[in-house]
C-alpha cells in the first residue's frame, strides 16, 4: 500500500504543559515519525492552561483552526485522526472539523480520550441523539478499552466495522527495582495520586477512605494541577477537617525527574476517579513496579486483566471498599513484592510498538474497507 498521509489533531506535551491527552499524543507522534508507511503532520491543539485570559484563549483557538485548514488545503491528508476530550462541545467542534476534512476527500477518525458513557447517560434524549449522530459521521472510532465497543454499537448505533480498540502505551524498558527498594516502599507506605486535581477524580473518596487508617500508617502525595484552582483549596480544607492535614501533601503539577522521583518513592498509586478513559498514570506506575488501586471506570478492567494483582479494582465512590483494597496491598511484604512484580511484568502488554501497530492498522482499514456513510 502507498504511504498514508496522516494529520494528527491533538495536544502535544510542552514545557510546563502536559496531561493524559498530551502524553498519549506525544508518544504516538514520536512513534509514527519512525514508521515508513506514514507521513505525519501534527496539528497541535492548544492546552487550556496556556491561555492567559479569554482574549488569549480565543486567539489560540483561531490559530488552531487556521493551522487545521491550512494543513487540509496544502497536504490533502488521507486520514485525519482527532483526539478529543469527552464533552459535548468538544465532540461538536471536532465533528464540524471532520466534515470539512471529508469534503476534501479525507477519511476521519475520532479518538475520545475519556469514557463517553457518563456524558451520554447524563444527557437529555435529544442530546443523546445528537451525540449518536455525530459518532456516526466518522469513518472510524478508536476505543481505548473493550467495553467501549459495545457502547458505540448498542447505544450510538455505530457499525461495528468502524470501531477499533487500541490501548494506550508507555516505554516499558525500565528494569524492576531491587528487592530492598520494594521492601522500603512497603515499609514507608506512601500513597500517590497523579493527575488533574478535579472533581471527577474522586479525591474526596480517598480522603474518606484514609480516615479508616486507625494506625495513621499511610501518607498521601497529591501530584497535579487543581482544575479549577478553587477545588484544590476545597480539598485542602477537607483534609484538615478530616484530620489528615499532616499526612497529605499537595505538590501541585510536577514533570520529568521531579514527577518520576515522587512515583519511584511511592508504594501504591491510587486513582479513585468517577470517570476515566485510559489512565496512563497506571501504566507509568506499573513500569516502575508500583501497584495501583483504581476504580472500575474506563479501561480499568483491561488494565486489571493485564496487570493481575498489580492492579486492584474498586467501585466508584466506595470509601470502605477503597480502604479495604489499599490495606490489602500492604498486608504482607512478600505479597507486596509479588504484586509489584506482576505490575511490572504486565506493563509489557502496553508497549509503544503494540499501540502504534493498532493505530496504523486502523488507518489502513478506514482507507481500504470502511463502509461508506
């Protein structure tokens, strides 16, 4: 097959600006550049945090749409791959852009970076019909986990032949730490949360779970940018009210070596999210042999299947269950080491090569055999 000209519409990591979407897009972009069958053109979506005010946000948006149209007209891509957060207006924006790309002969793929099922179920019947209509406007829909396939076919009426499941990926070259380091993690009992400090991340549930720690064994590092900023202050006040103030540290956003150092010192990653897509932070922890406890949202079940005892699943907003699983991870030093080893071994299932192969196969499929809409 001839070379695929691909336009990737997604945020990319920049100094001081990162996040799950940007990390995943950066990993994909860097890998696609190495593929001889793909000619890649990045159309970089602005980070929300880049905007210094409403006028600057509008200016960034205008520049983004200008770059998109220029790329369409100049290179006439075969495939346009859209990353999008899971909100109605983001999906609407990308669908309008996708129609412009289709008018110029491109095949279009939508890759939602969060689980759309919550958005769909909480929408009015009219808005559900609009969302389903928009999903059907794409030649391909990329799922980050298996259960999302059923949603697209059953709820949105998308042809199953247009749906492709491709997991996220990380660099899996890290070696497992020595036994002494794993034992120290067990003894220190430091928990870590990594991600945007937003209401959907469920940190209130984690605080409630830690109030059950009668021996005050565990400490918690919260690493991420408060979104909105007021939510960070609300969580600080809540931790004080619950008597956790001296055991919870708010680090704010950390990147590179600072972030890696905090994760390397942690005994367990906790992700009590109320909604997720594919949480790359769990893979980042697993490659360093850090077990995780996460909620049954998004790709949780796919991750659990790969990591085994290296990832425990709990229900959303269930503090007693969350505490039970955290406590179970640290019950025995030898069992903790087994969990850490399983997490590290399972991370190999999410190699960059495997992910990129899945994306390239999807691009080829929509060009060769995707049914017409």
